[in-house]
């Protein structure tokens, strides 16, 4: 089980009641107790209301639960942009709230057949202005869904490259695109804000061993 899937399953387990002992959770998910401790620290840091009591276990603290929402691609796109903008706010409480919401949305994203939905990781990195490069997100997402190749050129030179877009990730104030770079014959994680030129090509691609998102994640 991928770590992101395990974190989601842990949230569901905590919501079902409790407390849950770390030893029981470790046996349930086939990992070590130390891994469960780290997972709980990750959930707590992401804003999930986790409460641990020595000798008893973990439970979910009271929080606000919204009714189920169904978002289409365009609505999710708007949400991503809004979170990025708020991630650059001067008010620290707003930045923290945006980061917490981003983590919760990441855990709620469904899976697509054969791959994780276009999720986005989260980290607090002091990169460029939040909305920079946002105009490239719709064509990249469309290319991921349609499995179309991209031709792009990055700031700083290096010439144009042809790439297979595999996943978009949101890192608090930054988007990166995970691609198979056909020019370099290797995976690359490209900062979207550094893309100067981008074109969606008519050529389609299919999964090939060694060039898939799963292969990239296995190397990480």
C-alpha cells in the first residue's frame, strides 16, 4: 500500500471511533509501529485532528465535517490556484490554514484506474509568487488526462524538450510537473513557474515499463 493510501486509510480508521493502539494499526496495515508513529505525526502536522493518549492509543478529535462534495476538473483547478495564492499571504494564520486545507484535499482525492488521481504534495518552500505559471496548469492537466506529449522550454536556456506529462504536484507555493523527458531519456520534476513556452502535441503516449509514474515513484 502506498503511503498516501495508508494515510487516508488511517484517517478513515480514526473517524470510525477509537482509541486505536499503534500496535494494532501497525498489524492492520502491515508496517512497523515506528511507521505508524511517523504517519500520525504527518497527519497532525497536516492539520488532521489527531489525539494520542499514552497507553490508550489514537483517536480523532472533534472537528468540522463538511457534507460530501463532487468537484469537476475546473473546480479543482480553481481550488488549487486559490490555495496557492493564500499560501503566499502575509497573515501566517491564513498561510497555515491554506496548507492544512491542501493536505486534507490531497487525502480526499480519489484514485483513477492504474494511477493516483492528480494529487498534489505539500511543503512550505519559499519559491516564487504563488500564481506564477498558473496559466500552464490547464493544458498540462488536459495532456495528462489525454496522454498527449508536451513540448516545452524552460527559463535559463537548454532548448526545447519533448516530455510525457505524468502528474502535477502542488507544494504550497509551487507546482511541479512529473514528466518522462524523452529528450533526456529520464524522469524530471519540472517547476511549472519556470516554463517559458509550452505546447500540447498531437502525439499520444502509452504506458511503457520504466517510463510510468509508478516507476518514478518506485525510484523516489
